[in-house]
């Protein structure tokens, strides 16, 4: 039965709407729940557009808007971008527009050059400072969260404020140059606002550095046994905290920073200037099943893929290989390692839970593999695509208190 839909007037209403959207994901077409999902999604987009405006569209948004206006297909962009593969990569946010592409799109499709250049300027901090659109950083939201000092005339002070954040994160030379370019390994939603995304990552790096952790992490500190150990901590009431402590004992910093609007972000893995691996978590979906999968996914990146200071990963875990044209090998490996650690495949296959995922069977199976029932329920929901199943087990609103009480 459809719940009463209320207007979104403040951050509390906004968070409640996001939580409700999470519950309704996967609702069948034509159902009251699907209608409610559509209405809530529209309300959230309206609220974000009003409270977190972006001065200019991103180059991708501008191209997509022009395609809609003119009724163009991806094939129609080939003469301006170069090939079907390149068009797909540009539209998915995985390839930066070159100067040649910008000129062609400006000349033949009439898209303003300053809009097409915007993303290119911000993704390379070797560019001159006057090329960066400092006001596109969400400085007011960052001040509201106390991630930046409060000042009057925030927009006029944006450059100074963001430069201060960059220095706290280790300086422009300390943050990997790949971080300011499109990253082929990043699980990025094409709708991510690059300015908000980079502000969040800079805050995570700055927070990690302020803890003054020594770079004690070494190859071999994380392996499949350690991942499995983290998974078994899920059964404990204070499991999230214990998992963070276990990672920090291995030299890995874990930072919780609430997601910024338009980042579409679950987690990230990167390194500080000093070489300390950092896992960032947004907890945008405050559920135990999401938390454990995300934590182990990012830990797998630290183990297998964060092999130098140039590497970094930002992940929207709602995406899969079908959402991208590029090689998904790294993300597949991180997914597989996390999933195997949480529930060994041999035991999962033998249990055949998807045939009848009753509450009693979920609880019994969780006990047999030594994890929280939320982990099992989350996998059932994900593999069946039915997010109405077992909602009483997934631990909604049970993760953030572990982190916010410590702040």
C-alpha cells in the first residue's frame, strides 16, 4: 500500500526520502510502490536542484541535452567525437573531451565552448588557477557541515576556501594527478558532479591526514583470510567499529563522510601524501548489508589495486558492467573478493536459498557461515532483484550511529 508522500522541506525530510527510495527500489511497474518511488524521486531531484544548484551543466549533461533537443542518436555524434566506442565512453563519463572534440561540438552542435571546457579544467590541477570554476564547488554545503570555515561572501571566497582544503589534503602535488582526470577504473555514475565529488574526496584525505596515522601498511597485511575475518565481525553488535579498528591496526584509515548531493557515491579507496591507504564511506544507504559489502569492496581495492599513489577508486555500487563500456575487470574482482569473503560461494550454492528465502532459513544459513543475517538477506535481495524481500533483516538505520557517536 502506498505511503503518504510528504513535501521535502529540509535535510531531515531529504534523508527520509532517500531512505524510503532505497526501500522501494525494484518495485514492479504499475504498483502503488512504483508510483510512490517515481514521486519521491522527482521530489528529491527538485529539492537537490533548488538547494544544491550547479552554475553550469557538465559537458556530458550539455551534450545529452543537445542530443535530446535535436533528436540525435549516439551514432550521430561519431563525426564529432571519433567512433562509437569513444562516443559511449564520453557519454558514460569515462573519457574526457579533447580540444578537437570540443571545437567540433561547438561548431556543429552549437554547444557553448565554456560549458564543454568546464569539466576539463577542473579535472587537471596542473591547469592555471583561473581556468578552475571555483564557485562550482559546493562551498556553502561544506561550510554547513564544518568541512570548511564559515565566512561571509562564500562564493567570492571559494578559491581561498578550496585551496585551504587542498592544502589540508596534502597539497596539489600530494593528491594523485589521476584524481583530477577521468579514471578508467573508477565506478563513477555519469551524473556525478565532479566538483562535489572532488570536494568530498579532498575532505576524506584531509580528515585521514589529521589523524596522524603512520604509514605502517605493507603488502600482505590484507589477504583473503583478513577479509573473511572482517566479514565475521558483522555478527557482533559493535561489528562496524571493530572492523574499522582492525583495518587501522593494519595501517588503513577509515573515514566516514556523509555523501554530498549529486555525488552518487558509496565509498572510495585512495592514499594520503604520506602513503597511508584510506577507505572513505558515505553510508548514503544506512543499512548493514550495504555497509559490509561496501567496506569489503573498498578493502579489496586496497589489497589488490591500490598499488601506487596514482591509484584511486570511487564507487557507486549500484552500477554494474552493463552501465559502462570500459573494462570492468578491476571492479569485478573487488566485487567477487568481497562477496566470497562475506559468503563463500561453495556454501551459498549448496544452500540454494533463492528457491525459498524464508526468515528461518536466512537466520540458520547466516549462523552456519558466521555472518549477520543482514549480509545474507542483502545478497538474496540483490540476486533476485526483489528489494521488498527480507527488509526486516537488512539493518536499516543501524550503521551511522556507530560512526556519528564517535564524532
